């Protein structure tokens, strides 16, 4: 019986994780949950899965839960300390890290230090602080298993292979909803347009990141930290059908790939059970029904976020932190219709440039947590200013 | 330095193996070669690779080699004992088994008993005597590595996976030269038509087997023995581009695949160096250039050899032996234009039916070598009679 704590249980990955867990009651129990504002859903999850401990970020939501509780009542806590209490709960064997964006960094680091196995759905954590996270995991002997279809695919392809015989990783990319939209139309893309992803149903932030292809850029940096290859040996290929989830090319030219239907329950199941696999009854890939798989090179000019991510990955230290934070701010501003779709990469690029000037002036950036948090705080403020300037442009006011 | 003996050095696989070996003189030496009638090519190979021992099947060819030798002279021997002497040469670490058809069975078994690593290019050996070969290999602790793009792909996909978590194997099949030819035109297919394979350049026997899809049927039985799954969990998918070389579906629905350019040097290299891989400069798969990969179900009615192979694989014992022998005789008769293309499956089916009647009358078939050799001798004679009867039909006389 594996005891699971979920950081972010009411998000897309959290909900699907509980779906997998519910199907295998003889294999998993839930010992902890955290959420933010969706208290009704959280209350239903509490009644169904009976965790020992529950945390929410804000005290007012904890209060709401206390009022609605009827019968079963777990320990209830709030704030960052509450999240950490769930992440480090002594009963937990495995922690699913599915809080959005930078909010997940500290609780996940604490779970790693507590030697939990981490099923990592939050790629921003590795973008922001990959060196620190991997170093902490190595020191604690904590395993990190990616809940991301691409990295799960690579993890499977690398099983039984020698990492020094790997030539490169090839991340597949659906191309997002704007693959076939002309670049000239990008300025008029609305949040609703960008939230309609052709293949995956996901949270709002990652859906926008998938539309700008920043999500794929993040995945390059994520793969760099998870598998230890430099970013210039991690390539992207556009594959609209999202059947091949990613590939590994070996030194002899042989390419290993993992295929499947696009269903996040598969990487969730993989991370929950590795090195075992569950015999699941979900829809399977029937290649006889899939008439064709196609491939094309990515367009770096049309999707500047992709280039920004490679550049940040190559620059290293706190540049990817700033990339991630600036993206978080810019995407939120776009979702609020305060800036346009094409402004996202511009604002991120400007923030990175300013950060690099800061680093030139005071080259004290390191992989330490204080450096990372400082870069995050700086970028958040700088970027918010850029958004405010940008959104005074009447074109962008909703 | 790995010392390699090659059984069948002048055939397609033998020649390509020497090409790989020649590229890595610091890794491999050749200690033994065998061939049949192509003495001039063999002589050039002897001068180039300087083996300790060389064998040919017929004494007259050994004599020819003795006459043409100038300078370097290895030990020369002839007949089955000669082949066995090469196969069991004390210096050899690895034996490439690339003799065509049933001729390779006994030398390969002897190499296995001598605890050599076997790079197996001859699939008929596993079709004829899979249980015996695998049991002998297990007893001797000899590793068998397939030189066949499909089985090499599966071997790579299974690395690091647990065999009990495998749901099924999926062999890809180009569909052969007659994939899009109407069945009604099959009777008029000439040997020249059938020898023009769209993807792979191979020996004559395997090229005809690829046209009837018997080759794929053999591969199902081969995979059954190599990887231990029953034939009904080994499926075939038509994939005309021959880029995905085969796949493994796990119990959780995840499919692992191996991709690459169609180049037999890759599986040869893999078998020669496993678990290492060579950093080769050969043409690589560029998926950006490959606009599409397509898949379709196989047509068992159009290609009856496929169904015959599954049936023989399920029947077991000496039925696959008879399948292989009857195919050898029928294909040779077709190449001599003594029978038509559509007669191949008919003759094999008739031979199998007669063999099954014999087994009903005297159910003494076992997996022992005498049983296998007896079934082979019987099938060869029975099938030759069928060919003679068939070829008195004036339609089939060339």
C-alpha cells in the first residue's frame, strides 16, 4: 500500500491523480491533500479519500472547510507551513507535486529533504531551480519521477540504456492551437482562443504556455535537469497527433520512442507505480486506426518563447528562474486581457535582458535558494511594471 | 577486442557484418569464415580479414581455394564438420549465424553448446527448432542476439522492462512489394517481380519470403522463442515506410518503439556490441524529413502464408519445422519458375496438413533434434513431390 500526498489536489493533475488512485484502492491511500480556493471540490475529496491532513494556502479557506465539515475531519492547516506539513507528512511515501508555478517550489524542496519520492507535475520548479532541486534530491536519495507525458516517455525510453550512449533527446510537440495560424494574426489572439488546446485538457497557465510553446521550452530545461543532458542536445519536433510522446536517439542512430493515447492518467500511473505498471482498462492506442503520424521542424521565429527558453537554459544560473517568473506574470496578464498574445514573449525577453544587466553589474547569482527567490521577487516586480506600462496601451484593454 | 566467426560470410548479412567489422578494427577481429560457392569473394575476405580458419560446404570449393591462395593461408576445411569447426573455434567470442535456411541449424547449435554468444541472422533456425535452441542456450548460458531489424527493435524496447508487464509485441511489416497489388494478379507474379523488394536489399530466399509475408510469419515464431510470449500475443501491423522497426505494448497501454533508417548494419552493430553501442557515422533518421508514418492491418486472406505461420506457431512441436522446410522447397521451386507465386502457400499448407495427419497416426513429435531432423527430411521429400506434380501443370513451366 503506497501512501500518497497531493500538493494541488483540485487542479487538473490533482483530480486525475485521485481518479487513478480511486481505481486501485488496494494499492494506494491518500494521506494528505492541499488546494487553494476550490473548497467545495476539496471537501468532496476529503470525504472520499479521508486524508490525515489537509492544507489550504489562505486561512479564510481553512475556516470555510471547518464550517462545512460533517463527520470526518482531518487535521486542517493553512499557509506555506500548512503546505509543508502535507509535503513532509511522516506517513507519506510519495508526494505528487502539482501546485501551479512557483508556489510549489518550497513545499516540494521540503518533501525532497524529507526523502519522499516525488511525482513532479510542476515543471516550473525545475525551470526555476533545477540545479538546487536535483542536488537536494541526490543528497536525500529522493527519487523524482516526472508527471509530464514527454518526460515520462523519455524516462521509459532510457530504462535499460546507458546515459553516456545517448546522443540526444527529442521532445515531441503538438504545435499548440496556433500551429497553422499565420503569425500576423497573433496580435489579435484572445484568451479564449488560446485556452482551446487541440489535444490536451489542462490548467489555464499550462494551456497558454502550450499556445506560446513556452511549455515546450520549459520542458527542454526540465529534461536537461531530469536526465542530465545539455540543452543543445535536446531537440523539439512538431508532431501534431501527439501519439509519440518523445524520443531518445542513441549514439548508434537508433531512436527509442514511447507511444500512447494522449491521456495524463498514463504518466500519473507510471509515476505512482514505477518500476511497476498497472494493468489499466483505459482506451489504448490502436495504430491500425491511426492512419498517419507526421513530423515537422518547430518555427522559432513564430514562437519566440521557444528561443527564449533555449537561451535561458544555456545561460543558466538564475536566468531560467526569471524566464519562469516573467512567464507567470505575463500569462496571467494575458488571461486578464491586460496584454496581447504577442506581448508575452516581448515582456519575458525584456525582463531577461534587464536581469542579465543586473547580473553583469552584480554577478552574485548562484544556484542557492536565496538567489533563486531573490531573482523571482525581482522579476515579478519588474515584469508587473512592464505589464502596467503595456496595458496602458488602449489596444490591450479588454 | 571481440573475436568473431561468421557462418555465411558471402551472403548479404555476412558481407554487411564484415563491413561493420572493417570500420572498427580496434574492436573486432575475424577468426573464422564459412561460405558456399562464392569462392572469389571468400578469397578476398580471407586476404582482408585473415581468419584462422575457413570452411566451405563442398570439398571442390575448398580445393579451389587451396589453388588460388597466395600468401596468407588459414586452416581450410569442408562439409558440416568444417562448419562446426568454425562455429566452435576456441578463439571465437561471438558467432554470426547467417547461413541460409536449415543449413545453419546444426553448426549454430554446436556454437551454442560451445558457449559462444550468437548473433542470429537465420530466423529459420528458431522456426524449425526454437524450443531446442533456446533450451540449449539456457543450459550453456549462451546469449542469443537477433540480427533482424524487428527483433533488434524489440530487444531494445524490452531493455529495462519487466517481461511479465508486457502485454504484446507488435512487429511492423513493410507489406512487401505486393502490398498494393490485387490478389487476382498474384498467379502471374514472376520471380523477378518478387525479387524487387521496396525497402530492404536481402538474399533471394528472404526476399521471396518478404513478398509472401512468410518472412513476417517466421518472425512471429522467432519472437515467440526469443522473448517468451505466446504467438497470440504477437501482432503484426503494416507500416510501409519501415521506420518504426517494431514495438512493445506494456500492460498499462504504453507502447515502446524503436525507429531508424532501414539499414541492416544497425542490428548487426547492435548484436556485435551489446550492451554497448557504437558511435557510427551512417545516415541517421531525420524525422523532420519524414513527412508521415502510416499503419494498416495485415491482410491474412491475401497473404495466406501469414495465417499458416500463426497456425504452425500455435500447433507447435514439429509443425513450424515443416512450415520452414516446405517454404524452403516451395520458394526454391518458385525461383526456378517451376511453380507459381500463389502455389507457395498452397504447397506449404498441403505439406502441413499431411504432417499433422502423420502426427495423429504416430504422435511421437518432440522438440528433440532427431524429431526435428526427421520432420525436415520428411517434409523436404513430400514437398518436392508436390512441386513435381505442380510443375507438370503447363501453366507453371517457364
